[in-house]
């Protein structure tokens, strides 16, 4: 059964802690984004080492299974790497719309191989973290916008993005990564 699509605008996480996962990106230093991406990849790899029945079980009608969330996080890392490259290469790009629920169905998230997803997730996270590591000085202020008009700088884009894989770790009961020191 498909999950009811989430149509909330999550940009509010840039202003206050998430009441569900409790992670607060509102004051997250930009230098912490890349280390948190890497830390999330490690935690997701551990999630994907669970037995297949646990990986594919949905805890309720409104939640994906751990495997489905891991596929989503992998795709978020890939998408945000592409979007970050656009922000670095173009002036104020508008991102194409992405329907995460449609992607989950088209790519059969529930049927993917957990070991392959773990390797793909790690590779996508490393690419994204490395690209964030390469952002310097005034580049953090470069703009980009979603197709719905939400506008970001690279700094707010990074903080907004990192909430997603962290929140989904909460969704699957894997705990939150520690903030870098």
C-alpha cells in the first residue's frame, strides 16, 4: 500500500527545532553539514544491516519501512549533490520538482537490495559531503530556489537538507547522530 504523500513545507526547520525528532538545524554551523552527512551515512549503513524482515516491515500505514527510508535518503543525497552543483555553477537556479513518493514507487524501494542500497547511500553521502567541504567564503551565500518558490542560500540549503536524513533515522528508531564538536 502506498504511503499517503507528505505535502508539508518543511522549511520551518530552519527556524526552530523539529518537534518530532528534536534536531535543531536553526543554529547549525555550516561547517557541521558535511560531517553530519558522513555520520548519517554510517548510521544508515548500520540500519541496513538489520535482518530482511525488519528492513521491509512498515511500522504503520503512514511510515515507510527502514529499507524504503534508506532508499529515500540515498536519493536525497544524490539530488542535493546535483542541486548544490547547480548552486555553485549557475546564478540563482530553480530546481526541478521532485516527487519523493512517485520516486519510491517508480524505483520499487521496497524491493531493493539492502547491501546495494548501503553502498549507494555511502557513495552518495561521500560525494555530497565532499562537495560541501569544497564550499568556501562567499559561496555559502549563493542562492537557489525550489520550483515552489522557496529560496535558499547554500548555507540554509545545507541545514535544510541535513534535517531529512536525521529525521528519518528517528523514524526508523536508529537514534540521532551527535553534533560535531
